[in-house]
C-alpha cells in the first residue's frame, strides 16, 4: 500500500514558488513539472484550482503538496523523509504565515496549524522519531474526514 501525506493550506504562493520551496526543503530534484524527487520519496505540488473541502478546518484551500513515500525504502530513508516533511511544514508556516493540515493517506489529520501554532496529533506514533516535533504542542486532533 502506498503511503502518502497530503498538505493542504491557504498559502498564497502559487505552484511554482511552492515547488521551488519544497525542492530546497527536501533537497530534491525538481526536474519534472510539478513534481520534486528525492531518494525514497517524491512530492507533487498543485494550487487550489481543484478545490478541496477545507471548511471543517477553517481555511480556504489554495495549495496542495502530496508527499509520496516509496514502499521499497529502508527505515533510515523513511525516517529522513519524515523529518524532511515535518521540517517543510514548519518552514512553510514560518515563511507564508498560513493555515493548513497534514493528512495521512488523505483523511487522518496528523498535524494542523495556524500562523501562530503548529499542533501534532499525539496519537501519531511516528512523531516520537522526529526531533523537529519537540517543543510543539501535541494533542488529539479532530478528525472531521473520518
């Protein structure tokens, strides 16, 4: 089964700027359209032209980035890519002062943010391996998509 994490946010940055931002964040190669590649993961970027219902989260959808993790990657690669994804979210909030959510496989909310705060779901077991999560609130997040 493919593992995907979907970032939905109201950052007003455009697809090209978001792709460039994520290329730097994941130390990737953005050679193919709206897709950025790195070892064990690729990220697709889209603007809000295909609207997603983000009303339950309290913001207007403007941008999407989907982190696709390779089924064949080893544990060390998955840990590195998870850390890159989290760092990307934290840096995105800092740079664009946006609202957003990070969904696991399109429906489970594992992080939610405003310009003032990033909250990680306390029940998501992978956060214990990501240093960048330390210092951020962890609590049970609402799951309006389940």
